[in-house]
């Protein structure tokens, strides 16, 4: 299969712990050439507060369903990486 995407690539960040927050901030400030923050997702509403300027979701399923992202940064606990990555690939990300 082939992928098509825009520039800047619209990237969603799933998981706003220490690492995910760092990734989301760098994307939001334009520090990643060719990429932009499209949306963030975390189950903790407090974690989402720092990203009010972006679309925020309480679950990765909501983020995928919204169609805002063309790619994902998976920053959840490692035990969730495979399942979430497979779901994202199945959704065309």
C-alpha cells in the first residue's frame, strides 16, 4: 500500500507523560522540520491543559476517529505500543 501525506506532516501525540509532552512541545513550536502538531491524546485531562491550542482527545480511538493526524508518536507505556501501532497502521497512519 502507499501512503500520502501533506507537508507539514500532521502528527498526533498519544500519551502526555514526560516524553510525550516533550515531543508534543517540539512539534507545536515547529522544531521538527516538515512536521506539525495535529492533536494530542491523554486519559488525564490535566495533561491536556498545556495543549489547549491543539485538538485534545481523551482516548487514542477518539484521536484516530477525528482524522486530524497523518502520523502518530506513541508515547504510552511500552506494553501498549504494539497494539496502538497496529491500530494506527490499520487506520492509514
